[in-house]
């Protein structure tokens, strides 16, 4: 459902894909659950170069929760990917509210900002669809209730 939501609002020139590797500066290739990019996947030759990726989405699994919450957030930020969405499907020690919870971290001219929207709330989240010359994100607003992700 999240991929369909992002696909429905995506601006001209962007591509929304699932299960595609991102080629990082060190050659590593994490595979986010969803990628928003401005590249033709047919011309990338496998992994998409990090410079062409604007938003990555990770759905947190219990076995990789720490990696998704901390390590991947920093990994993507260090690579210059200006927007990271994290979808939490279960409460954890630091958060006992309604789930799914979508946490977005986006780079703006004022620095990194975080936005959260929990199930039962129709919220607005930034989605990076391009990278500006200064490395910050050009965003569009995505409005939805994370409750729609349940049962997907």
C-alpha cells in the first residue's frame, strides 16, 4: 500500500521501485524496501547510484530494528540521500503508541528534520523527489493515514 501511495503522487521524472540495491560511495549495496529516484532503472546496470536516490523507505523488522533505526539512517545520510522514511509496524521500548508509525527524516536548508505520523492520524509527510544543488531535498507532501498500511 505504501508503494502504491508513493507511486500515485510521484512527480514527473521520478521512479518508485521496490527491492532495488543502492550503490553507496564505498560500493556497499543496501536494498531498501522502497526507493524514490530520478533514474531509469534500465540504465543503472543493477544497483542505483546513491546520487540518483532521493528517498529511501525501510520497513522495520524485529530482527533488524536497531540497524533500521540507527545504522541505516546514518548510512543514507552520509551518502547524501536527503530523505529517509522508517515504517514501524510494532511498538518498541521508546515508543508505545499506535502503529504503524511512519518516521521521516529529511534534509532541508535548516538541517535535518524529523516528522512522525501514527496510525489513526491523517498526517502530511515530506517526500524527497529531487536533490537541490546544496544537497538538500526538493519535497512534495504526502498525506495519508499509516493505518492504511495494515494488512498489506
